[in-house]
C-alpha cells in the first residue's frame, strides 16, 4: 500500500538525517557550522523570565557574523555548547526549543531551572540547531493513524485522496467575484462546491494567494472556523497577513519569522497576554513559584499548609487558562499554523470542517496528513511544477518521498483541479517558454503587463554564452555545491553595463529592483562578497537581492540575472536536472531576464537546448 511505502521512505529519510546530524556534530568545526547558518558562536545569554505561556525562556544574542543568514526559527530544537582553547566542544546535556528568532536575537524555551544554571557562567557560549525528532514523530504518528483509520471521516478521505473512491461536489449556484479573473473565480467556486478535496494550481504570478484568501473568506460565510496550514513558517505568515488585511480574525499558533507588531498581534502568545484575565493568572503563577521556593525551607506543618494553598491556586490557574483559551479560539475565524504545529497541544481534540494547505507542493505527504486528521475536507494550493519538498536522502527521494500528496491528487483526480491561467508578473516573452514547457501553453499574460519593459528597443530575455570564454566550475563541498568565479565576475560586469544603460538616477527614483540568482550557495556567497566590495554598486545595494533559487521562491524582481555555474567537458549539470528549479528562476523576472551559462555543457540537455533556441529567436 502507498502509505506503507511512505512510512518506509520516511524512516530512510529520518535515519539518514539523524546520521548526517551526528556526523556533522562530530566532524564539522564550529566555524563551518556558523558559516552555514546552523550555529551562533559566540553567543551571549541575556535575561531569563517566564513567558506568558509559563515557560522558562532566555534571550540569546549573536555577537558576531550577524550578516550570515541562519536557520533558527520557531519550534526548532537547539543545543548549547562551550568550546575550550584547544578547540574541543563540550555540549550541555539538555535540549531547548526556539520560541522566536530574528537576525541577531532569539528567545529559547528551556526545559527547567537546571538548564538555566548551566548557561549562567562566564564561558563563551555557542548554540546550534539540534536534530528535529519531534517533526518526525508527528509524521510517523499521522501515517499510523491514517493506515489504521476505519469507518470514520479520515478513512473516507484516505480512500478518496489515495484510492479509487470518487471525489464529490455539491451543486451550488456560482458566486460572482468581479474583482477576480474568470479562472480565479471558477477556482473559488470549485472550493465552495467540493465535499472532499479541491486543488488550486497556481503557476508563477497568477494570483494564487489572492484566490486562496478569497476562497477562505467565502468559506467563512458558510462555516464558523477553518484551519489554514503551510509547510514553512514564512508561508503561514504570508497567508495570515493577507487574511488580517482582509479583516479576518486570525489566531497564529507559533511565532512569525518576520517580526513586526502587525504580525505579532495575532499570535497566540501575544493575544494570551493581552486577555483581561491574564494579570490574575500571572499573579497566581508568580505566587506558586514563590511558594515552591518557600516549601523547601519550612517545617512539616508549614509545608503541608503551603501545599494545600498551592493546590488551590493551581486549580484556579487551570480554570483561567481554560477560560482564556476558550475566548481566544471562539473569537478567531482562522487558526493558522505550520503542518507540524497543527499537532500542538492547543489543537488537541479540535475539528475543522475545512483545512486549507498553502504551498502544498512543497510539503511531504506525511506532513499533510498531520493536519488532515483534524478536518472533514481539504483544499490544497500550490504549484507542483515549482520547487519540490527538500529531501536529504537520495534513495528516499528516488523511492518517491518527494512525490507529494498534491501531485498524486492532480494525477488521479483531475476533476478536483483548477488551473489559474492569467499571470500578472512577466513580460509575455519571459512567460511563454515556461508556459509551453510546464503548463501545456495555457498561461496568458494580463494585458497591462504583456509588453511592459524598462528600456525601449530592449530584448526581455538574453543568454550570455560563456562556452568560448574558458570558464571553469569548481567543487566547493557537499552542501555548498559549485562555484564559477569568472562567470560571477562577468555577471557583475553585465549588471553594471545594464545599470548604466537604464541610468543610475532613474533606478533610484523609480526603485527598479534586481535579483541575482544561482542554484549554488557557494556562487551566491561569492556574489554577495563581491557586491559588498563594489563602490559602483553601493548606492543600489538595497535594490539588489542575491539568493539561491529556493531563497527566491514566491518573490519577483524587475530585472533578474541567473548564473548557472556549470561548465565542464562531460556535460554534467547535477541538480540543474531538476527543471522545476529553473522554472522558479526564470519566472522571478518581471521585465528583463539575463541568463549566464556555458551552452556547450548545458545544451546537452533538451530543456536548456530549447530554452537557448527560444531566447535566440525571441531576441530578434
């Protein structure tokens, strides 16, 4: 059965990632971990306190390397260490959890007062990501529940989503949405009619989020509350923010990645401490802690008296917590969380008529089932022709772990799928190639952007072929991949030429923005370091974003330069074989796309051959 296969593949991924973590911990130096964003060192412990959820937390500040992007975010486990003069690393024997993190500060939930004592010494402190056992445990549990389900709604959904049972639709009079285009409108109507499942397939720039927000908003005319999930915290933040802008009361389980007052105002933690009953609860918790300290010092009869007072206070605290939770959930129309956080104790025993999963094409199947267990029907939104889920074990990926639930439903239940066809981002020439290759030529450019450009008589796409230039790629290391410094230097020269063509003042006045993309981290880091040292580019730094393809998912820029890096005699192109990455890279550009690549290496693959032919034709 498909689900048993998923269990096996997930087990392979789990074992692989656990081994990998162990290997990194034992063999990789602290400096390399810092560089990869897996570790802060040196870090400084700040104030410790009990947060509104009665968890003991501590502030940790990053002292150096603040410009390096890190991977710490809400819910991720971390461990602390000290490094001696001879470079030996000594780990502390407790695991903590990130509650909140920005560029240079994080709040970490500690398991108890003993952990706090360990942290409060004069030695230099380090903090690094720990292996995420909890997420895997949630996924294994979910798969087990789905496999065992009998005679309930979960069993029905399993047989519809993965089996041969037909998906049902209600007959409803279509609702008109004059502010949406016709494919967006029919997608919202399909969501409203679906009894079991519907899919909003949103290619780049087609307004998937707009459509999804509308579908949620309309569903809330018919249902009191819905659950909205996504794979990543960033995607949950994005959809939550759009819903709040629409006036929908959202309760966000977990902390946002981009932290501003607007985002924080709808988090569970912030709303909990703003509740009128919270001051009383805070006072009771403080008293309980103080009594706990006194109990150790008192006589037997005093201890007994304190115990019975503590017991009464605990009962009252529990009463208040239940009251606050009831109020928060009852006043919220949307509960928003990551797929893994939908397993949070706060959601125990809660059921939802409808679950919406955004960015569903980036979520592995087991993660989706965590949330589906709580719902009567499921709506998935995303694009399986863009980035797939991140799978670290190659065998597990080949075995089908990267094959998502969304892809399976698209293949087996085409009647559930709505394709959004009008895109509002790209010049028609940039759009046409990905449309033909990935979307059966069904995309069309909205009239207002169809021929939009920056310069008169400019070509929207060009390919700078480096095969005559004797450039070479170098292998840097497993997770950084490859680098091609000559190609990066050429890219920056071409960027300067194009900036001069547009005019420096015009770029600053009109805020024309640029994206520099490479599939390889090493190339991205090299480009970033070169831009930092460039006097010419200094005035435009805030308008230039440099990132990997994965880092650009969901974003767009006026001008995009892509450095493909690969240049070798054997025509080896590594993970450029995953064409979905190229789909994302190409479709970030609004008005101008420049690709730099060694045609001799790349065009041995039919996709790159066709792409180059298309660009050469389009530029005449």
